[in-house]
C-alpha cells in the first residue's frame, strides 16, 4: 500500500503567493538565487528548501510563507492551490 505524499503548507502557500502577486516561477527563482527546476520542485511539494533558503522565501514573500510552513501539511481548500 503506497502513501500519497501530501502537499506541505509551504508549497501551497508559495503557489498561492506567486499567483496572487503575479510573480512567475522563473522570476521567483531569480529573486531567490536558485534554478527554475528547484522552484518547481518546491511548489510541487517534491522537495523542501534548506532552512537558509526557507528564510529567504519568508523575506521575499513578506512572511506569507514562513519557515515552519515547510514542515506542516496543507489543509486548506485545494481550489486555492
């Protein structure tokens, strides 16, 4: 029996922030100083950022996505993601 990986709150909140701010993943990758595939992996919930990168995300998003969000499971409506 395989477990379905759940989306982290960090991944979901980052997706919501990017759409709400009309910031492309490419532009965000540039701001963050990482590659586009890395940002795609974060927003898909495949990987989580390092603590240092998570702090950068917190600062760039104005605390819309905080470091502990990467450890929590997203429980909000999927229509927002």
